[in-house]
């Protein structure tokens, strides 16, 4: 935390939004998630999401760093739920994936088509289209490389993966399901066991032999992770499985102050939004501005509550000094929302224009990277 | 039914044990299972189990006969639960399989290793051994041909099969599970959905395109069948699945009058029992004899209650006239249990000796007929 004299006197400042993580404090104290910042000194070139506290927690990620240091095989596993269009919230996860790929981590992307079908009851043709055109194509356009990359549909795997699904069912109980998920239904059983197999199958001989696996998730996913770690423990003898590590990231706030979600188009800017639509959404977004210009000049804005500032922090400004400058000027009442928004829109449009050009090309590539299920 | 004058006056006789099926009458009236005997005139060479009422009921098996008549593809699907040694009760099912293969039906044998592991909690190495050495080897020794035969382990299938498992989970409810199986547990969900995929996957393009499927089962399996038929209905649009047909057979009584079961060695003669053990078991078996020889000569025996007679009916006498002769002489008090047992033991030993010779050879063949899972 940085302190500076603003018009309002000495106040605590929090340019990286660490204060928001306070909501997550109980994850540290109650659930044993460790603060990510304790690992920062061990990471050579932490990316902006690490430096800025977006990735705020972890389980056993120190072991992943050690394994990388020793030159052992490490894989990042994440699941894509192909339920709608990709927005900037998703981009944050993609950026993590691409960063890890660049430092030598194998990337394994599971398209959770069985979960999307069974639990979210999506039509299969549509979810396959979304997986290809939205998730895979965008990931490629964002810079995902084809090297050290494996993408698969859950419903298109090989026997050893499904054998895990079947075997796991022996050592989990209906009571555990009810405790963790509030209910037990056949679809939930299938979805949860597939998810555990997604995370643990890369450790099998059939998938290249043991490798350390970690999963970058939002804090809401931690119950899944803990369950999967328990399953790994229960099969540590029979199948030589080990606990996966995990990292936890904050989520972007929705443009309207609510949850950012594909199902509420007004809450998110999609990476495929027409430029004018994206600009208009950002211009209307909620900010940390005061009631009047006079008040804002006097008290300064509140970037911690501002979705424009979030766009800078997550996406639009890679340089920390630039970000700090905007933060400071806003805080000091020198940068007003109108000017700030225009600047953000400009940066975003420039980025989106370039991205959408790449996206068109990437759409043709997507299908070549994954076996598409016939039905 | 045949009537004849015995010492006790005119009585109703039932050489094929149809009276025992009376227990199953409610299956006909309540659950819509049809009597198998109505189909007998349409079957060119019904096997002894059909002729003698061991196979007593069916669902839609008339459609299977029609399909065969029209030269359409028909497959028999049955699941082997590799939980113990094979006994004469199992042989009865094997005989059905081999009969159907001989009249042009494709045979698909599912080794229910996932169910054996998840629900019965068997050790995987052991269940794989039992599947090979007991089930497959015995089937071969009994005459199963390699032509038009597919044997698989549930845990070793291809993606489209498991995709069914996953997709089925969308359209079945926890309430249905509880209603049919009395409980819902992750292992049961997995087992039941695998079983449905066993029965329905042969209809998929990936498995050679649509074919009519039927399943020969004991009446206790009918809830599974009905559930699978419901699932087929629910996917008749999306996946073009159709209801499987089924036949229902009686079970042999245990040698001790209880249930014949691998887990109670005294109740069953195993096909691999040492000859002297098998002989001793049969000599001790429960019969339909009277309290004294005098009484038996006067009243006649009761073959319907006799496990020796069952051995003739199911296994040891292929000729109906021979069986009827024994039945009649027993009924008339002319054939006493001692003589009868000796005759049965002799026939069984002769058969077992020959079978066990074939079994030794077949053990080497078993592994070549199926892909064995690594774990």
C-alpha cells in the first residue's frame, strides 16, 4: 500500500485494489488458501495480473514454482464452459493461460461440453459452435500458441479418462455431493466427476506420465478444487494421483456494477462486440466519480469502485507506472470521468479492432486444433 | 399341460415347470411383460430353454423375430458382472447367447467392470482376471464363436459410448433413481448410466449403425430394462435411439433350496469345480422326494421341487422325450431319488470333464478376444 497526500489529507491508497480482496480474507483464514503475493519474489517475470493482485491466492502453487525451477513437467488445466460469448472477464483467464504457456507450462484446455449439456441443458450443436468460434478462436487471437497445447471436448476423450470418472464414483458419497453442491442429481454427479477427471487425468501414464497440475480459478470454484484434492488423496495409492495446485483470481465487476455475465449483455463487453457497441457500453459504465465535478475536484474519484479503472488494471494498461499515474490523478481529482472514459474507449477500440482482425483468421484455425464430436 | 393317471389319480402335470412361472404372473398383468410361449410358433428351432418355459416372458421380442425374418441387423447385448466363479445358473444364460449367435444374431458382451468396481467395490485386477478366466473362457468353452462377436470392458470403450453416459444424465432425475433403486449414490448413477449405454450404444452410427437390440435377463432386472426403454424414448429425437427388446428367464434354484449364488459355494456347482466336488454337491442337493421310499412309490416324487430335475431340464437332457420320461417315472413313483441322482451325476461328470478340457484351452484364447484395460 502506498500513501500520499491528497486533497482529503493522508489516506490509505490501494492502486492494485488489494482492499477488495479483503472480502476474500476468510478464504485465507478458514479454508487455507494462501496469499499469492507471498510467492511474487519467487517469480521472475510476474504478469500484470499477479503484480496487481488480481491473482490473489493459491494452494500449493509454491510446489508448481519449485517444479518449474527443477525443470519438471507442469501442466495448467482449465475448463471452458461453452455457454455464451467471450467477454473481457474471460480474457483475464486467457491472459493467464498464455502467460503460463510462455514460461514453459503445458496447457490443457477441457471444453466442458458434457457439463454444458447435462447441467446447463444446452443444445449440443450450439455449444460446439460456441466452443470453437468463441473460446478457442479467441484464445488463439489472444496469442495462445499451438505448441505444448492440448484442447479436448470432455465427450471426446479416451477410455482411461472415463475410467477415472467411473472409478471416482466409488469413493465419493451422496452426502458429500449434497454438502458441497446443495443437491445431488445424476447430471451433477456426471459433471463433477468429469471435472475431477479433467484435472487429474494428465497425471496418468496414458497422458504422458506424471506431471504437476495446477488450475487457475475464481474463488467460487474452490469447493470443486477441494473435492478434487480429496479425490486425489483417495486414489493416491491405487492410481498414484496427487493433489492439484490452484490459483485464485478476482473477477471483474460488471459494467453496471453487478456480476459480469454473458447472459446479461449490458454487464460485459464481448470481444466480438461491434466497436460502436463496445464504446457505448464502456461510456455508460459505472465509475467511481462523485456527484458533481466540483465535488470530484475536491475529494478525488474512487478508482477502486470504477469499472473504467478495472479495464485499465485488467486489460488496457500493461505498464504499472501508467496505471499508477491514472490512479493518482483520479484520486487527486485531476482526472475526471469524462476524459478518463474517452481515453479508455480509445485504447479499447484500438485493441478490439486489432483483436477482431486476428479473431476472423483464428476461427478457421480453431477446428484444426481439436477433435470435434459428431454428436 | 399334460394329464396322466398316476397312483394318486388324475393330476395336473407340468413337466416344464410352467407352474413356477405363476410367481411371475404379476409381471404379465402389472408390468406388461408378455408370455414368451405366444412366440414359440414363430420360432423355427426354439432351443430347450424356450421350449421348456425357462424363458417365459418378453418385451417386444416379436419385433426382434420380425427383424430377423426381414434380414435386418439384430444384436443381443448382455452384461457380465465379473464378481465370482461361473456356475450352472450362468451357463443357462451362456446357452441362450450361443443359441442366438447360431441363428444369426450379433453378440455384444459388456463386461461390467465399472459397476463391479464402483458398486460392488471389487479390486480391479481381480475382476479383470475373473472376466477373462471365468466369463469369457467359459463362454468360449461352451461354444461361443468368434464371428459376429464383440466383447468389451465398460472402462475401455470409445468416446461415443461415454458421451451417451454423459448425455443420459441430463434426462434422468434423482427422484427416478430413488424410486427405482431405493437410493441415489454417485456409484449407482455411474453404474446405471453405463448399463443404459451398454444397451443403447449399438444403435449408434459409430458402432455400425442402427440395429435392433435385445437383452436376455432375469425378471429382477426388469426395472433396469424399463428405465433404459424410457431413456431411449427420451433420446428418440436427438439421437434416434429406440427401445430395446428383452426376454425374461427363470433362475435355477440353489442346490440347497435357496438362491443359487457364487457367494454361497454350497448353493451352486461351478463349471470349474473339481469333478468329485461337483458330484458330492449334486448328491447332497435337495430333491422332490418323499419322506420314505414306501411313500414315494405310492405318491410319486415331485420333480417341480427337485434340483436334480432342474439340472436335467436346464442342462443335462437336450431331448424333450427323455426329460418327459424321467418326469413321468418320478411322478409315478418308479424312479427313486438315489437312482436318479446317480444318473444325473454321471451325465454331469461326463459333461464337466469335457467342458473343463475345453476350458483350459479357452483360457489362452480369452485375452485375445478383448482389449484389457491397463488399470
